[in-house]
C-alpha cells in the first residue's frame, strides 16, 4: 500500500537529523514502511465525519464535590516520617538566599 508522496520524503535526511546511520537496505525498508503509514493515514480522508461532533458531545459541566469539613491527619502522624521536624513543623533546607 505504498503512497507516492512517501517518495518525496528523504529518509536519509531524516535519519541524519536523528543522528542515525542507516544502511541502504534499512533506508529502503523505512521508505516502504513510511509509504505504508502514509497510505493508511490517507484513508482517513475517505471517512465521512460530517455528522460527528467536534467535541464528541462532551459534558462541559464541572463536576465538583461539595466542600465538607473533615478531620485532618494528626500532627504526630503527619510528621512521623519527616527527616527533620521542629515545633510541629517540617524542617527543610533553605533554597533561596
């Protein structure tokens, strides 16, 4: 299912941009595979999408949970695995001077 437009794509040039060294056999293989891919993509032009919604009928309403007051994690449990702590706070290294 080769595509004539795949011949216009220079596989050697693209491989050079990607810093790949391809043999002549590999170049021919990739040229054929590229043609096959472009052939399959060109089939998409034949699909009738006139009755398809652009958004796929997406429900654009925000789904937010209600704000509820809940008990938080106890301080001792929150700091249990902290490498350094002081006055019930995490101690972290200073980053900005």
